[in-house]
């Protein structure tokens, strides 16, 4: 299940819950997974607000936002990576009410190792997730 962590200075993001939900829905769209509870209940984004003096660029700036996305290995092809990063940057800027923030939003895409998805106390591999979802959809 994809997880998204957004790190920003306090007060930058005006609608934290709205942004979290928009980001979770965006990655589901880009991964092209079905909108079933297994995904909608387990795909999440977290907004972390930091004191403005708790981070800095090498040049001294602290007006950036960092977004860390963890997803299944090979879940996104190159076109999906490009589209997701662009949409994430735009969603962050919109939630901040600052269109220029898209240019100062850094997104990292990380793939979980096989067995790296712990849901309900079980460490799922990609194949196990696929099999589980196929069962939920009646396509075993």
C-alpha cells in the first residue's frame, strides 16, 4: 500500500486533511488500482509540520516541501512516475495557496522491498497483494 509523507514548515499547508486525501487518491489513480476498501483503507498520506528553523537547504532556505512516496516495486512505469510527481507538486502548491511552491516541492519515489508491506500483521510480497486483491474481486 503506498504511503506518502509530506514535510513542510508549520502553516504552509492550509488544508492538511484535504491534501492527504488528494495525495492518497492520486497515487491510487496513477497505480491504476481498483477503488476497493483494501486500497482505499490502506493507502495513506501523512502531513508533517516542522518548525521553520528545523530544516534548511545548503543556501539557507526553508521554503521547500519534501514529499516521500513509498510504493510497490515496479508499480509505476516512467510515464506514471513523471505524471505522479507533477500532480503531487501541483496538489501541494494548491493546498498551500501558493502556485510557486510547485517549483520548491521535492518528491522522492521509493519502492518497498519484497515482503515490505505490513498490513494487518502480515508482511505482503507484491505477488501476495495481487493474489489477495484478485480474491477480493472474485478473480482467484
